[in-house]
């Protein structure tokens, strides 16, 4: 692709004698070609030529010919493609910079390096601004911000290498230019002497051609000296041709050879219109203009205007083709501009409605990155709006990034609060993990686990650690609980086996007929049964079976229900009195019995109230009978619970009395003599 900065091929005047090829390296200007006729003879021809040559065409010769004037190696240069640096990432820009500096001539890559540096600086500035905003959004002070970029460091190293190579190149070039200047001045001095030498004209002409060849081979000279030296050289060329006018045969022969060479150049220039690659075509045209100007002498007056017009027309044809190319390229730039505006609008739309949750925001971040890549790949836009478009793009991305960073700043605050909550739960779990009161600790541990699940995310750097600590505390407790439960289940199964064996013996027991002996045996069964403790929950029906057998035996012995219940209860009281914490067990049992008494009284009152609704009903009514039966049952249960409370109070009083007697005994100990 042709670089926009290199699109000028300029010829300042309308005559070949005034072709100017401009470049920052050197700008030679030829004011009088040796083929120019005397001023009084050529005014009309010059006017006609100038009228026929388009000024715009003559301003379209590329700068590179002037560069050739200082670097003869450029004649052999090849085209170095200018890539779409705008679409490249910073890392890719560094890679392309390294490739150019390593593989290409330093004097031929200035435009490439400038383009790469411009794009890299823009992208790096945007990158640094994003990093700074992230730093500030997390609570940092702008003055403390510092970012060490490996990519930037690599770029600077390669760019400094390029500058060193470039400086060394121009230092060497300056010496070569001065040496070439001295050589060209020497040639001019020798050219002056040709007209004053008395020798055969053929010998003089041969010496003249040798000096022309030396001039062509002499190489470039400093820009500041170029015009003066060039004028001086051509001035003495004209003097020699005036001198040679005495020998018209040699002059006409030279004119003929020059015409043939210029015809070849014109044919080559005309063929360039069919060369597909415009870069190649223009470089060839530049070379042809240089040869025309510097290497070929004048032609006869009768051919002068015609041959130059053909050359100018070939130049103009290539110019027109180039103008069409850039017109089409400009259309492409306008299309790219529309694409980039659409991309910017899409980013703005996302920035207006930034998601309020992590998942949604992550999706938007991906969308913005995709749009960002599309923006860089969209291609160049017209130069006049390039900076404005780039600024709009940066601002839209910056607005999104600020909102994104603000969201995550709030998220970090919320995550810190979540961390504090989880730390509090962790401390509670650790305090309970070795608890022996599993009846209380187990539901609390389950509550803690449910509460933990409801708390949101915590900062990533603490997440794994605090979760492991919490999980370990919970696992420790529940492992203990399961181990205890397994042990308890084992003991309960053993109790069940013992109770089952006791039940079998009770079922086989037959009354002897002696009431006292039978009651004593039954009490032994009851006492034994109470010693076995709890059985598995799904085996509790064995207790019901045991009580039913007892009730049947009590009925055979004519013992009423209440007496039977109290007989069973007597064994429990005995267990309480023999326990380790008798006072606590008594208090707990008293509370239980009082609650049962209150429940029975409440039930009796409710049933008696219900019975009033059936005041008009007959006592033989099934409903009335059922209610009366329930009232009697509850009253019997009430009396039984009262009797149990009485027995419990007797036990309590006895224990208090025993305690008081023990205290009195200790106070009667005789004092020491």
C-alpha cells in the first residue's frame, strides 16, 4: 500500500530543464539543461511547453529521487510494505519494529518507524490510563501510581538501537558527501580546461565524455552545495558544446545518441501505466527522471519539445492513475470511518447500561474487548478526522472502564463485609467443634452452615483459606458426633437385646398365687428393666409391650392402674436417688410432672366445658358417654401424676433431712485438746 505521506511526485516547472525532485535529504534543482537553446531562441518554445504541461502532474515526482542524490544505494532499493500498524497490538508493534531494524536499511524505514512509534505511544498511553484508573479505584493515590511495562522497555531498547544506527549512518554519509563534493569540483576544473587545450578535437571530445562518466560515478554531495555545483557543471557543459559547435559532426552524433537514450526512457515511462503495483511503477518513474536529468545530455533542437512532451504525458498518465487510486482509497477510509463510529456507539451503549452483577459485567467486558479489536481492525480513516475519532474511541472505553472499576470497588467493600461475617461464623464453629453438649451444639452447627451459604463472595486471596478452616471445624464436630452416635447406637442395641431377653422371661412368668411374692418378683422385673437404658428409636415399641404385660399381671393381682403406675415409678425414684446429680434430676423431674398435672387439669376443664353443650342430651348418648369416659381417664391420670409428685416430694424431703443430719454430725466433732 502507498503511504499517504509519500504521495508527491513534483516537477516544479513545465520544462524538463527545471525538474525539481524534493526530499528531506536533498533537493537538487537543475536550472539549465545543456540542450536548452539560447534564451533569445527558446522563449516561444518554452512558453508553448509550459502551456501544455499540467502543474499538478509536474508536482507529483516522489521525494525518493532526492534521497537517491545522497544515497546511491537507494537506486537498488526494494519496496518495504507499510503495514496497518493501527490494527496491531503493542507486542506485535514491537515485533515489527525489531524486524525492520534488524533486516532493513536504516535510511529506508523512517516512515515505517514513525508510524509504529505513533501507534505504540497512543496504545501505551491508553493502557497506562486504564491501569491508573484501576489503581485509583482500589483505593490507591494517583501520586503513588507506577507501572513497570516489559513491553514498553523492549520497545525503547529497539527504538534506541534504531536511533543509534540512524545517527551512525548520517555521520558516515556526511563524510562521503564531502568527499564526493571535492571530486565533483575537481571534475568541473578539468571541464573548464578542455576549451583551452590545443589538441585534436576528437581527443578533446573523448576527454569530455570521460569527464561526464566520472561525474555520473562521483556520487551524492551535500544538499547545501548541490544547486551551485549543478549550475556550475552545466554552465561549463554549455561552454564546451559552444566550443564543440565548431565540429558539428561530433555534436550531432552526441545529440543522436542522447535522443535514442531518451526515447528508451520515454518508452519505459509509457509502459509504467500497465504496471499493476503503483509503488513499483512510481519508483521506476523516479529512477527514469533521475537518469533523464543527470545521465543523458541534450538532444537536437528539432526533437527537444516533442521528446519532453512524451515524457511529461507518461508522467501525467501515471499521476492520473495514482489520483484515481487515492480517490478509491479515500472512499475506503470513509467506509472505515462509518464502521468505527458504529463501534464507538456500541461501546457507548454498553457504558450507559453497565451490568450490576459480576456475571453480566464479565460478559460486557468481553463484548467491549471484541469491539475494541474490531475498531483496530477496521482500517484507516481520513487523516483530518483521525485524531478526533481516536479521542472519541478512547473516551467511550474510558467511561466503561470507570464504571466497571467502580462496580468492583463496591464489590470489594461488600466482599470485605462478607469476610468479616464468615470470620465470625468461623470463630463460633471453632468454639463448638469440641462441645460435649451435642443436643445443643448440633442444631447450632447446622444453623452456622446454612448462614455461611447465604453470605456472598469474599476476597479471592482469603476465600480458599477461610473455607478450609470452616470446613475443617465443621467436619471435626460432625465426625465426633457420628462417632458418638455410632457408639451410642451400639450401646442401645445391646440394651435392646437385654430388654428383649427380659421381656421374654416376663412373658413366661406365671403367678404363684402368693400376692406378696408375685409383687416382689414383678418389682424385680421392673427394676431390671430400668437398668438397661435407651434402645434404638425404631425399637421403642418394646417398652409398650413390657408395660402391657405388667398391666395384665397387675390386673390379675387386682392392683388398680394408679397403684401399678406408682409401683413402676418407685423404681425411677430409686434411680434418681442413686444418681450422681440427684438435685438436678429431682428438679428436672418435678418440672416434668407439674407440666403433666397442668396438662391434665386443662384437659379435664376443656372436656367438662364440652359436656355442657350436651346438657339436653341423654346420658345414654354415645357422644356423652365418650366425653364422660375421657374425663374420668384424665382425672385418674391427674391423680396418678399427683401421687408421683407426692412420692418425689417425700424423696426430696428425705434427702434434705439426710443432708441436715450430716451437717449436725460434722458440727459435733470434739475440739482438739
